[in-house]
């Protein structure tokens, strides 16, 4: 009897020390969906070949995604797209279909197709980003595929710069409490409009041809503080095509030398303007 009692007690202790699953416990085996392949067509759209008198251009892009889910294709709730502008802002969004209705071919085969209709601003040239992702019925999101849509303008004209206004020389202040300011302005034009201008840049070059700094000019009416010097641009009227900048000269600036100030503008098609070089003597 003692042996039977001891053996029974051993079994009770052994079983009580084991991890026994609780009734109705749920083990999470959820696996998010995955995008295996995606594409768009076309990948390049030339606004220069589209005749329109409006401010926007309508284009249609074919979007394709091949998605999979280890829990079964029926677990995929949606395959979506997002379109981001060249500046990185969300432009529009929508879903792709796997329903066998054109442009989709076969229903429920994991291959999603849709026509993405876009009404794009005529003046915005550059790379839009189309992002694809899938979501399952539990809200789990797949990996994302990002495909660039390149909007070009084959009829683009490069910008032009002119009418530079700048002093020939500047004096270095004697006191550390004093700062002398150089006011510089420059005319800029573009046949596609001023909205086509991406940047107007001043590059300061030392006598040994090394670059002392590269600074952005502004046509903002002097309303914002530019980061390079913590000063406003000194611009008089916003949007008039006159870009300005204020360059400070401190007491620590080397004397009896010069800087070559090199000016150029760039548009959305990455076309550069003519270059103007101004030598300013520092005394």
C-alpha cells in the first residue's frame, strides 16, 4: 500500500508541475500578408506631349500587385495604393482589385490589377511615388513596394537669371558688436512660370577655388528667416521673380581678400540657368 501511495503522490506532483494549456486558450499564429511583386505602366509620362489648356492633366496608370498570405488568400482584406507628390505629400489613395473584372484577369488568384486615374497639376514636374501594401482581416499590414512615376516635360525651357544687384566691395567691421550686411538681389524668369523654379542658389568661392558656402535665395517678401544666417532674405515683394539674400560680414572675416559669388537657378526638370559670377572684395 505504501508503494502505491507514494507512486500516486509522485504522479500528482509531476502533473501539477507541468504547464497544462488552459481551456479555450488561443495561440496566435497570425502571419501578415506579403507583396511578392508589383509594377506600374507607364513609368514615365511626358507632359510635353499632352495638349491641354487646363491647369491639370489627366493620366491613367495601370497598377499591378501579386500578393500572398500564408493563412490563405481569403485572409487578404485589401490591397491598397497611395500616391505621394514630388514634395512627399499624400496626393491620393485607393484599392486594387482581384475580382476578374478588367483590367484584372482572373478572380481570387492573388494578382490585383486596377487603373489608377490621376489628375496632376500641370506645373508640377518631378517624381511621384506610388506605394502598394496589403492588409489582412485582422488589420496586419504587409511589406510595401514603392515605385517611382517620373513626370517629365520634354518641351521644358531652362530658367534664366539676370539683373544682379550687388556691391563691388564690403568692409569688415572693427568691432565684434557690429555686423555689416551685403544685400543681393537677382531677377529670375522661366517660360513655364515661376512655380517651375526649384531653387536659386548663391555659391561663395574663395580665391583658391574652394567653396566657402552654398546659400539659397528667396522670393518671399522677406517674411521668413532663412536658416543659413538666421536673417530674412531682405526680399521686397513675394512672387515678383526677384530673389534676394542678406550676407553678414563679421569682424572675424579675413580682410584684403575677395569672394567670387556664383549664381544659378534650377527648375523642376533639373535644367539649370545661365551662370552669373560676381567678385566682391573684402576690405
